[in-house]
């Protein structure tokens, strides 16, 4: 048995919902952070205080509150910049979430650089949010989408990726970490290879950003997308990082206030980056909440969070694997954060319903990644995913629950 040193996470106490919520008289065991993470008191208090004492619209006012709120909002941008090690705050575009970030990329970068006959490479383990926007462009622009296959162990077939690259490849858009398999992809190598072929690289960091430190400058990618709500921040805020030299050349996507320098009835002049991509009133308090979540995570340290979570993950992986009749989807060497499983003679829906009766929250379905779910030979799975607040006790509750399911079904 892999040792798990931590019975209860030292940070669980920071999350009010985890210390106060009971389901059927059982304390809540929250194992659904890959879908959305719970919020620490610090983030909740920051948002509440902001609405109570500092709130106003940003950028367009010269009254005190608006100036103060603009400073808060722009300070959050700098926190994001430092958190992912971008070179400039101009490279941080606030969106409503990863899905909007990826659609923004498709509708600016994609529309600008792709022409008939060009190729976009994605992988079989993408979330629908990094498949469908490119399919929409495929229909519009007559481009070809090529798909990197996935090995039986859930790792990306790197050699196949290299073989797919050609002078026609204009964009490589892959996930940093799979939300079904937990596989962590070699994105630095992928980026270097894609750049050698002259392609732009976009990474979906929705899952990776929550588990380990991110350095977009070191990775060398051109774009990196993620959502705030999986990173202990409010919903309605996301980020698209874009390398300054690439962003400078891109046209806007949505039109409206804030994204222009001037408007006449004949024509408009676009604002500089990143405002060019942020039409309309942004998610102000949500962005400030994301800044607070980053302050909270920095107070612990992402390296510490990673080491802690990997320990809990190894324990969860080993314990779940021991249950006869349970199959874990994917066992790639670089994997973490979550375990998706199927059980002989038990439908994933029934497993999660029984676990729910015991206060254990897991997710069931194809996790918005139907192609990889099918590649693993199933139509749905039951996914237990970790946050920094989960310790050994949570995993023990899950494992006891799964043994009970086995007895019942
Ligand atoms: N990509 C991945 C890998 C994800 O896990 C998710 C969320 N499940 C998304 C994209 C989309 O994120 P959102 O729904 O927050 O826009």
C-alpha cells in the first residue's frame, strides 16, 4: 500500500462548505474538483468585501470607486501573469472561462492564420471545448483536423504526433492534462516540435493549472487557456494567455465597449491588447476573486500543493486498483489528480448514486470528452478527482464506498 501521510488536509479548514455540509447525516466527501473546486473563505471574503465596499464598473470612470476597482481588476491581471510566469500583463486576457478562451482563440487566431487546406492538430484526449471550436472552423474554412492517437495506457502517442506534423500544420492545440485519464502530456517537447514545423501552439491548461506550477515562458507555448472556477476562484472568469507578439497581430472577436480606441459610424479602431479581446463589462469581482485565489495558493506554494496532492493521488490510485472488477482508465507514467473508473456489473450512474447516499461526491458520464472515453472502450465512467483539501480520509471513504457498491450490485 502506498503510504499517504495526510489523514486530513491541513487546508481543509479553509473551505467552509467542506466543514459544514452533511448529506444523509454523512459529512461531505468532495471528490469532484476536476469539474469545479470549492472556494476558500479568503476568496469568499474578498468577493463579499469587494461588493460591499469597493464595487464599481472598471475602465470608464474617473470617480473614486471606479478608479479603485480598476486598480483591483488590473492587479488581478498581474497576479495571473506572475502565477503562470507570463512576461507581460498584456498577455493575460480575461474571459468567462476556458471554453470562452478556446473559442476566442479559434475566432481570432484561427480565423486569421487558417486558410483552405491548412491543418490543425488536436489530440484524442481533448475536452469538447478544444474540439468543437476547431470543427466549427473546419466547416467554415475547409481546413483539416488531424488527431493524435492515444496509447492503451492513456499516454499520448508522441511518435504519431511527430508524424502528423507537416508544412500544412498551422496550429497544434492539445491539453496539458486530461480530465478523463489524468495523463500529463509532455507539452514542452510538443511545443518545441510544433514550433520546428512552424506551427502555433495552444495548450488547454484547465486541469494542469490547479495541480502544479505553470511556467508558460519555459514551456514556450503561444497560448494557454484555463478557468478560474477549477482554481478555487468564482465561476464566470477564465484566462487566455497569448504571447504578446502573436496577440498584437490578431483581430478582435466580439465587438462592443472597451475593445476600441475610437468609433465613428464609418469605422472603428481597435484598442491595444489585451483590451481588444475584452468587449463589454468584464467579470469584475470574479477576476478579483481569481486574484485572491492565486494569493491563497501562493501562500501555500504550488510546489507544496503538488507534492501533497501527488501523495494522496498515489494512495487513491493504488487503493482503487486493488478492488476486484474495477478498471481504472489510463495508467500513463505521468498522471495525477484524478481516477476515472468502471466496475464490472455496475453502471457508473449507480455507483455514483450509491456513493452520494454516503456523502461522497464524484462525477459520472463521458466528462465532456466522448472521443477518449470511447477510445478507452466505455461510454461513461465514474471519476473521483482531488483538490488540495482532500486527504487520506476522503480516499478511505471512497474506497469503502466502492467496496459497498461491489457488495450491493
Ligand atoms: N478543458 C478541460 C480539460 C476541462 O476539464 C474543462 C472543464 N471540464 C474545460 C476545458 C472547459 O472548462 P469550462 O467549462 O470551465 O469552460
